[in-house]
C-alpha cells in the first residue's frame, strides 16, 4: 500500500522497537497517523523484509531505532547501507508510558513519532570501521583486567585464611614472586586435607592470574597496533596513550562528523558546563552526564599535562590566581582538551577511510 496526496507519494517515517530475536516495526505518515505495525526476525532476511514492508507505504524518510548499540545494531547497519536515514531513539519516559501503556507496538509507534517530530535526531555510530574493532578489543581487555583483580584478591584471601604452614610459604612476597612460587608448588592429592586443598587452590588461582596477565598483554599489543593505524595523530598528542586514545575513539565512533562540533563532543564526554541560571542568577553547574569513561580519559590527559607540561602548569597558576579552584581549572582543561582532540579524531578517521578506499 502506498499513501498518496494529489497523486504524489507521501514520505513515511518508521520506528522500531528492538529485541534479541524479533523487531517490532511501525510506520506513520507525515502527520503522525499510524499506517501499520508488523514483526520481523532479527536476521538478514528479516531486515530486508522490514525495509520492503516500510517502503510499501511510501518512500521512507527516516527510521527511529531503539538500542542502536545493542539489539538494534544489525538493523541500523543494514538500513544505513541501504541509504535510509537512521536516528537513535531513547525509550519512552515514564510519564508517557503511564498514559499510553507499555507494549512492543506502542513502543514502535513512539519511536516513529520521536523520529518524525525531531525529538530523536541523533545519528547513531556506524559501527563498520576500525573504531568498532577497537571497542570490542577494549571491552575484552577491561573484563580481563577486572577478572585478574578479582582473582588476585581471592588468592590473597585464600592465603590469609590458609593453614599456617601454607601461609608461611607465601608470606612477604611480591606479586610476581608469589605467582611464580604458587605455579611451582606441588600440593599433593589428598583433597580431604586442608593443607593440600589450600595449596591446590592457590596454585589454580595463580594459573588463572597468569593466563589473564598473558591475555591482557596480548590485547595491549593488538590495541596498540589498531589504535596506531586508525588514529596516529591522536596518539601523538601530548598526554594521550593507547588506552586513552581508544576510549576517546569509542566515544566518537567511526563517524565522528555526526557530532558536528567540538562542543558536541565535549558534551558527549560530559566535559561541558550545564546552564543552571534562574532569575537574576546566572551560573553553570558541573555536567555529570555523558560518557564517563571518556570524561575520565580527558581527566588523565589533563593530570599528565599538569605534571609534565610547562604551559599547562602556567595555565593552572594563572587561573588559580584569578580565584578559580584547582577542580574548576581541571574542568576548563578537560573542555580545552576535548576541543583540541575532536578535529584530530575526525581527520585521522577520514584519512584512514580514504586510505582503505584507495587500497
């Protein structure tokens, strides 16, 4: 079915409530009237059928998709490849759900209305370039680091509560020395004996710690290579290391130009002041939103520069002399760093993309 006005095709807007196995799609016309609701499987064929179904109502102007970074990622990539404009939709707020209820068709229609009205206008990350690969490597590394720390804490706990003859063997050792000694131990086979059980547990935890340590080292090598190839200009910035650069790249995405400006990037990193004015009072408050990992990355760059960069030290002295606190100056530094690195990220990723196309 194609909706027409005076013989001309009318643009329609889609909305998708995403799930793991099934996506629920809705189509509305230019004035928000619901034209249809349908469900499709989360497969390549399902994505194709979904787009064909939406197009049967008329040319698709845009599609609002929930969860473009999770269950909606595959559909978002498919629609973008088909030259369909995709916008990211947040779930309906509690007040709207209180009045309209909660169901998949209702959420799909709400997504379409948000896309049509312009409330949802954020272009999602494309997820098809080197930054997506870096994101997966960083996620794997971060979980390995957490598991390694948990393993180490458990190992120390077992040693602290082990029988004295086991505890004395591992007393006052450095981390590496303790792991090496535990790996070489031969606890025996009588697992009914607490001494044997404690020694066996310590050895197995040491093996786990050693495996995770090797895995982190391997991931660090892969990350250094991937980040260096994708953003050589970013890693050359003073105070920006491989992991810090990776976090900033992940925040920006493979298509950082979607943000439009360094101010938008700073806001995405939670490094922009938020208006808190009322009446005759004009003030700003701390931005506690945004990507907190990216905010932490900007903080690490600022602290590195405060320790080793003469210009940053001079800036701190000048601004504190003007009456600002150290925390306020660090916030200014984070905003300035975001302004500095954003165009570098855009240039690096555009150059990488152009190089891949040329190759």
